[in-house]
């Protein structure tokens, strides 16, 4: 009896599960065919539901957004108050700095007037922009070509700059192009100094981005991290052009990390620079006066030929000669 009841229950369960599975399959097939034939209706229903849901969520999130905006406005007011306080402090500091700068400017102008100093700089205000292209088969290892030359005012020795610092200098200028010797080239030699201590040295290229400082004096004050500038002592480049930062090695070798990465330079500008002219190349020419003719000051004046004392006739000999000429008549007879 019990076994027969158990078998009947298991059969009923299996029959019910099969019926449920078959119904679900039939329902899915019906829904599939319905949606397959009515895509437009399905899309419209879906869009309507999405629009209704979006509007509902918008209205539901209005209080939350309002609270967030209120909190943000309160924070902005507090931040604005603190920023205004900082700006007032900076304004006071700038006012003091401006007053000191005006005082120093007045003192500088007075000292320049006392010393009769002409206020000028080595750099001209005019800069010449140029396109830079690396030279592959050039006479040097690290050179570049620029598309400006003598026609645009470029000459040998002009400094070539980028936005980061010194790039090199012109070593040969053509009519519409020029060759630039980069700082890392083995043949590059420029006079530099430390911005902090004004110590001098020569920057020697070594075909790397870290050229070496040479000719350091024993009492020179160089420190790791010093900013290196051109000193202008060589008379080839202006003073104060940024070059790089000093890196002291463990073995005591002083190298300079260049500000300019020459591998990624496209545009440069050239500073036309007039070095100090030698006196031999610029002699002083004086226009001769009508009364006293003066030649070039650089030409040494020749001293007049010296006369021997024995060649100068004495006054007594001149008087005796004159007396004899008066005592002897023209015919040679004595008086």
C-alpha cells in the first residue's frame, strides 16, 4: 500500500513538471512569434517605458540634486572666503615688493647717471624664428640645419634658443640657411657660470646630453643643482642664457644636464648678437685739420731727423763771412 502511494505521488510530480515545462516552452514560443511580427510595437512600448522611467527618476532625484547644489554652494563660499584672504595677503606682499622695486629702480637710475652708464643688454629685442632639422651627414656629430641665413640677418656665432634654453650657436651661415652646432657636440666649447655663485667654467661637449664642466678653479663655488648660464666671457654668446642644471658625480666630475632635449626640437629662434669688436678691426680715424694735419692715432709718429751740432754754423762764423764779403769788391781788388 505505501509503496503504491509513493509511486503514484512520484508519477504525479513528474507529470506536473512536464506539463509546466511544456507550458513555459509554449509561452516562450508565443512571445517570440509575437515580438517577431511586431517589432515596431515592441520598440514603442520599450521607448515609452524608458521615457516614463527617466522622468520619474528625474523628479525623484530633484531633492537630492538640490541638496548637493546647496552643499556645493556652501563649500564654494567657504573656499572663496579663504581664497580672498590669501589674495589679500599676496596683495600686501606684492605692494611691499613693488615699493622696494621702485626704490631700487630709482637708486639704479641715479647710480647709472652718476657713473654715466649706458643701459643696454647683449640681446636684441628682435628674434628670428626658424625651422630646425637634424643634419645626418654633416661635418660634425651633432649639428642641425635651420631655414634662415644671412638674408634674414643671421651671422656666425649667433645664439640659437628654444623655449627651454640654449640649443647651440651658428657656426656657418649661408644665404637662406645656417648650420647650428649643438651644445652636446664634441667640438662645442662655451663659457658658462653658476647663477647662484657666479663661478666660471667652460662647458665641453661629449656627444651626450650631459656635457662636462672643465677648467674649474680650486676656489670655485659649484654646488649640485646650480643653474648654469652663459657667462659671455668668451665674447661669442650673450650673458645669461639658460643652459642646464649642474649634476655632481660620485667621482667629482661636474656634468650639466641640458634644459633642451635636442632630439625633439622642431622650432627655434635665433638671437642676432654683435660681439665686442677688436681695436685692430675698428681703428680710430681722425680727419686731418687744415692747420695741423693729424694721421691715424694708431700710426706712430716719426720723429724729425736729428741734426749734428757740428753741422750748425755758429753766429761768429756767419758774421765773419758777412764782413769778408763786404770788404772784397766784385772785381777782386782790395779797397
